C-alpha cells in the first residue's frame, strides 16, 4: 500500500514490489541513479518520455504514477470483469434484436460524428 500517492512514493512502491534497487531500475530506464533517487524523494520530476517509459515498464497508467488514480491499469480487465455471453443459446428473435440494436448504436454515433 502506498503511504501517500505522490509520484515519488508510487515509484518507490512499484520498484520495491519488483524487488529492484534504485541502481537497477535507473539502468533499465536509462537515467542516472541519483536522478531516480531524486524522483523517489519528490525533489525532481521526470520528463514526459521518461514518465511514459516508467509507466510502460511497470504496466501502469501515467495517471496512477501521478497520483490522479488509485487504479494501476484501468484498461486491464480480468476474466471475471469481462462478460462472456453465450449468444448461440439465444432464440433467433433475440439474436435479431441484438443485431438491430448494434446497427442502431453504430448509426447513431456515426451520425453524431457527421454533425
């Protein structure tokens, strides 16, 4: 658990979870160990490219790194969160209704983009 969600604390938390030293992570990110130490102390901030590199390395969003979200990777869904609909068991009328609804949504949002 992160004590407070500053960039430095989040970075340190992620690094420790991967059991990496500052020196090891700095090498992987191609920054000086002293730079990484300053990040973790919140005395320095990474540039955009380094921020993206850190997010990619830890597979988290930049919003999570910056303390704007408590969800590490909001785009990642677990199998339990992804609905698994067995459409084959539906009657033909239900399948047709779903197809009509999908067409409706496609047309509605295509029209909104044109206006």
